[in-house]
C-alpha cells in the first residue's frame, strides 16, 4: 500500500487566505513547513495568521512536536521546495499561472514528490499539462475555507494523474485529520462548491422573489436541514426519511413531489437590482454586528461542533465497520 510516514516536510506555495490556513494546520500536526510567496509583506502576515489561529488549533489538539517554530519562509521557489515531501500549491486561480508554475516545480522536484493544488475551479488535466516530465504526481486537493478548521478536502486527479498519487495523497490528508472525498471524474467546481451553488441559487431566488427574507431563509437552513447536514448527508438522511422502509420507501413516497419541485426551482439572474435587493436583506439580518464579531461567533460554535463531531467521526460517510 502507500506510505504516508515519509511525508513530514511540506512546501506551501502562496500564503494568502488558503495557504496561510493550510500552513497553520500542517504546523499543528507536527509537520515542518517551508512557505513561499512573492508578496512583499507575506512572511509577516503569515506568521500573524498562524499565531491567531493557534489557540483554536490547540483547543482541537496539537500533535506531538507541533510548533510555530517549525515554519520557515523564503521568497525563493527553488529554496522553498528543496527537501519537500509534498507541495501544497495555493497560488492565484489562473490556469496559465499554475501551468507555468507546475512546469518549474516539475523540473525542481524529484518524481515521487506530490504536487497538490488547492484550486477551487480549475481541473488538474488543465494544470498538469505544464508538468512535462512527471504529471502523474500532480493532484487536486481542494480544501474548504478555512482548511485549518474545516476537515473536508476533495481529491481529484487529472487525465495523467496516477492512482498511486491519489492513494498517497488520500492517506496523507487522512493522517492529518482531514476528511478526504475522492472524485472519480473531473467536474467544474468539484462537488462541495456545486452543492453550495445549487442551494445558493434557490436561496437567492426565494429572497429575490420576496418569498422570505435573508434572515428567515438563513434561520430555515441553520435551525432545520443545516443542523442535520452537519451530522449526516443528504443520502443517509433520505434513508432515515423513509423510516423502517429506508431509501426505497423514501423514493416511493417522494419521487413525485421532489421531481415536481425540481421543475419550479428558480434560476435567478443576478442583475445589479437583484444584487441590491439581496444585499439590503442581508444587511437587515446583520444589523450592527461587524464581520469580525460574526467570524468569531462562527468559529466558536464551529470549534464546539468539531469537538462534538470528533466523538462520532463515522456517523456520516463510508462505513468502515
Ligand atoms: N479563498 C477560498 O475560499 C478558497 C477555498 C478553497 C480553495 N481556494 C483556492 O486556493 C488558491 C488560492 O486562493 P486564495 O483565496 O488563498 O488566494 P489569495 O489571493 O488570498 O492568495 C494567493 C497568494 O499567491 C501569492 N502568489 C502570487 N504569485 C505567486 C508566485 N509566483 N509564487 C508564490 N506565491 C504567489 C499571492 O501573493 C497571494 O498571497 C486558489 O487556487 C483558489 O481557487 C480558495
């Protein structure tokens, strides 16, 4: 099988929103991190982010050897990747940028070093065409923001990615407490963002049509399906929705209504007027609370939920018993 023990040194390329958060997580898991970025104040911002994230990571449990002092920063790419076991790439979301970067990385790195991209929307087939010699070690490992707190990582290879790379990457992310989901095919937006997009489309439609306010649609989600979705997903909940008859009975009961609703779901057009209507409704929901206050509230509840969730890690997803 695959050996993840050899992955102890990570190079993080691009230390913006996502790269900084990955860095904090890798350090909390006791790994050595060398980070690189071209922005003038990148090192200072990165170290500040890690320091700010550390109490939450401590609350969730630091791994043996975890230390902020295991972080090194260099603006020079060749120096940053020297001795890396895995590269987590978080550069700008532009295909021509990533292609060129993967060409450089392919030349700099031995063939057994995995190059994982955080890309939200690009496919690995597009990106890895830049890596002429060893495209098979390139893979998408798409996190959910912020990766140091939200466990999901979507793993998907391109046409030239090897099965071994996918398995090694999956083992690695599992070993640091992530919840990897493997996609068998490349699709724009991967899976989780497509799900968000599908739901968001109907949310915007309902608010734009005046069926419900932003506050009430958010309440409907948070205090209804959202609570359950944090425990089990759509499929397992449908199985429970069928009672003793399970998913088969659910389909018997709800195929008619569900398919009728699909026909009347909205397709909002986000014109400036519609955007203003949605934004006004959001501001009425937010009131005088600042973004910082809301972020702190979100993260506090999220940490409590993650702690609770850690006690029953297998409730949703693949049964391993
Ligand atoms: N923001 C999100 O919610 C989110 C979520 C999941 C995945 N992603 C993906 O993560 C990647 C990064 O997104 P982000 O939101 O962190 O963007 P960002 O703009 O915050 O960060 C990108 C960083 O790359 C740096 N950079 C630019 N050129 C570079 C170079 N040649 N070498 C090294 N660093 C360089 C920039 O200075 C910047 O700090 C994208 O591919 C994006 O799709 C973003």
